[in-house]
């Protein structure tokens, strides 16, 4: 890749200052990350023309509602960037990518990216739709990629879960959310603040997981859940 995406700043706009919204319409704030300047400029030029979009300068990138990552392939540096952006609770991440095989799709999903668009399909209207859908918490996948994802989930069910009498619902949504936060290094107090539960509830939920699945501790629970595709 021409540049390490994890070190590429968000797209600067104009003089480097944020473009203020016009009129009374609230616009979606967007930061653009790209593997090379040509990709970045192309996407910025497409989005800056649209009244729904408020492009942010480098200094404000961390506050963007949507972080739009534009790359050729999903390699290690891209996955690292996606993971870092996922840890920022202020932003949701969308990906525009040239090629994406089954293995790369799995990496993207594991990085918590719910919205993907192929670069070949990334005209202005589709880019704007991708951004707005991402801001609204909606998932966007090309039909063939959705088919691959469903096939992968089915394969996981058959090969990893069924032999052990497990299902994808072995963990409740609350349990899975708390284990994800544990996997990100949060302690009990931080998880409580993040989920709006009391520290006692967090401890009880995590204790219930380890007891029910006969695991030794939180780290063992996280490893077990990751290996079995439960988080």
C-alpha cells in the first residue's frame, strides 16, 4: 500500500477548517481516512458537494459521527485502523474497499464494521447512502458479501458450536456486550459506566458466565467466547 492507513489523517477540507452547516438542517459529520491522497481527494470531492454531509478537518476527526475508511485491500494496517476507530464510541465506521475476499470480510466484521461498499460501486449517491446509513446504525453490505457472511455464520454453527452443544445464543446480548468490553481492557467500574449498570450487576453477570460455562476467570471467558464466535 502507498501509505500506512493507520497513520493517515482524516481528509482536510478547504483551508483545514470545518465547513459549517448551512441552513437549519443537521448534517452528518464525516472524517475520511485513505491509503493514499488520490483516493482521499476523490471521496472528499464527492461528499463535499452534498448538503447532508459535514466534512471535518484533521483536528476534529475523532469527533466525527462517521469515520469513512477508503482502501484497496484489508491488510494488517487497515485492520489496526478499523480496530482503533471501533474503540472511539463517538464514531461509527464505514469501509469503501476495492477487493474483499471471505477472509478479509471476516476481519472487517470482527473489527465491528457494519457498512461496506465496493469502490467500483462508490458513486456519489451510494457514498452518501453509506454515510447516512452508518450514522443511523444500519448495516450495509453488497448482496454477494451478505451471502458470504451468512454462509460463514452457518459454517461456524456447524463446525464450532454444534459439536459442543452450543448455539449463537449461548450468551445473552448483555453478557456478550460485557465480555466485549472486558476484551477491550475495561475493568468493572468502567464497564458499569459504559453500560449504565451497577458494578454489582456487572460482577454478577460476569460471574454467571464463568460459572455457567465452567470457566476459570474473565480472561478465560473472553478467550472461550472468541474461539466459539460468541462475541
